[in-house]
């Protein structure tokens, strides 16, 4: 089976080749690594492939899927949990097999959420730069003790549950909001409605999928309902936040601090070295002027354990396809093999 991996970085090739050699050597997989993202302009790179392997910022709208189907591609495997970037109705109509990696080291993202909160709260990133310049003054580095504070977890899936456990271990009071709360959350914290969570939390951490119902979940109205001066963390999907509304809340001091690992328009920025380029995204550039804003480039998942699991699960999904076996990670089993 020939598989084209779009948005392939050196670490993708490292861990996919490692997984193929160690656990899937007997399977006939021909992997083609493409650095570019999948879009309407790059579908031709999948010519001759049986499947494409994509990541969070690849575009799989109806036009792209129709182009892939016309070339004989019969499967889309996502090396991520989210699937908001694929038109599932079009994929089903075209008979695609579609599978994802529903959970890979949820602790990796949870730990990154904690790292963002701790860094932003105690200003360790600013202190690091000061000390390197011989500046040992503490003014401007004042933080708060997290023990005893209230942390709100929006979305109590595996990552949200892991994040809640970490903050509980720090001695925080934990609130959770989810239309379908995870089993076991009540042993960690209290399930409340989202308005109660926003009003009472010193830190709000987002861990929900991007759906129509959650698009711009954090907007002008919800920001006004937050506890004044609270910290907002997003390690889930960028479009959960209305960035322009967040900027206004930062300017008015209603929002005390912001830490994001994702950004709504990140596809034109993240996963590449842009240090010698002019960033022409004015909203992002404005966001970066705030001293109480911390941004990382979608690295919450980026651990050895997570990357190994992503590669292994993706290969397992492809094995299910080649053998015609049911796939527990499939969003749709497809009829592509018969096309």
C-alpha cells in the first residue's frame, strides 16, 4: 500500500520509520513524505497513492476529497484525534475509509497545559531572559500560589481528566464542565455548568473538541462572565477562542493572562521556521505584544511517547484497511476498496 504523508516533519519520518521497522516490517507499506500541507493545490502529490495520512492543519474539504477519490485514493488516516478539518459527509459519500488516533498520551497535553500555567504565573520565561542579562530584580515577576485556587476544566475527556488530576495534586479546587462528564471526574472535582465554572475559576483550561457548538466558545459574552483577572489556557483547538474578543478582554484587564498552544489561523504559521519572515497576521502580531500572553506552536502533543503511539495506531488503522477488518478508530469504514 502506498501512503502519502502530508505536513510531514523530520520527527514524523523518524517515528513512522521506527514503527514500521519494529512492528510492521511484514506489511507492505510504501510511505511518501511530503513537507507541504494537503490543500486544493497539493492533491496531485498523492497521485498513485492508496491512502493519505494527514495532520491538524491539512484541508480535506469536498473539493480536495473529490480530487483524491478521482486519483484512486481510498483512505484518509489522521495522525491526530480531532477531525474538524475533514468534510465527513463528503468522505462518506465518496466511500472513503477514515480513521484517527483518538487518544495518544493524554498526559502529554495535560502536562503542557500545566507548564503553560506555571510559566505564565511565575514568569519563568521572563526571569530566564533577565538573569542571562545579569538582571536579578524581582519586580514584575510576582505570581500567585496555585494551592487553594480554583481551576475550571472545560471538557472532561481523557486529556481534561488528566489535567484535572494534575491540578488536584497541586491542591487546587477543580471544577469541570461537559455535557457528557467522564466517569471518575467526580472523584477529582465537581461538575458544574459552564457559566458557574467561568465565574468561579482562577484558571480556565480548554480541553473540548472543535464542533459547531464549541466554535468561539470563549467570546465577548463568555469573557465577561469570567472571574476578573483569571487566566485562560487553550491546548485544544484554536477556534474555541475568538482571538479579537480575547485581545479586548486583555486590554480591559478583564482577562488576567492568556496561554495558548493553538491559534485559529495557525495553519499559515505553525510547524515552520518563520523567524526570517514578516508575520503578516495582524491579530497574532497584536496578541504577541502583551507581556501576560504566552504562545507555543502546537507542541502540547510533542513527546516521544505520544509520537510513538501516533505512528503505531496509524499503522494499525492501515492494517485494518488492508485486511478488511473492523477498525475501532474508524470514523467510517468506507467502501473504497471496491472502487
